[in-house]
């Protein structure tokens, strides 16, 4: 944010609203100052646009010691015959790499 001349969390309110994301001052503060439990894809895309950055610039590597998902569930693999997922609608460049 500072690189873009934004020194207060409230500096994001108007640029987000310009992109259709309406958040209160306290919601924006929690988004910036705390670790959000969940965020929407439109919000992430808007932040990347506003800050002229990639998703990897916004995302922190999760701490495995703080993981709440049971290991059994996280390790679950696709079964044979399961329909593969369609290609992503998000361009690979968004994730900071050139291909899948």
C-alpha cells in the first residue's frame, strides 16, 4: 500500500468502491491489519488491480502449525473416474507464472 501512496487503511475504501466492492472503514481495517478468515475473488482481484500486484504479493504462506483442517481431509485425493475440473477463468499471469 505504501508503495502506492496509501498510508491509511481507509485509503482503500474509495478505490474498492470504484470497483464495486463496498466495505466499511472497520471492514477494510480488519482486511489490512488482521488475517481475514475468507475473502471473495472479486475483492482479491480488486486489490490486485488497485495495488498493481499479483496474488502472490497479497497472500502469506500458511503456517502448518496453525492449520485447522484435519490432515486426513487435506490429504484426500481425486478418485479414478472423477471428472476433472475445467481450466481456470483466471489467466495464469495473475498467479505470477506463465502456464498451468
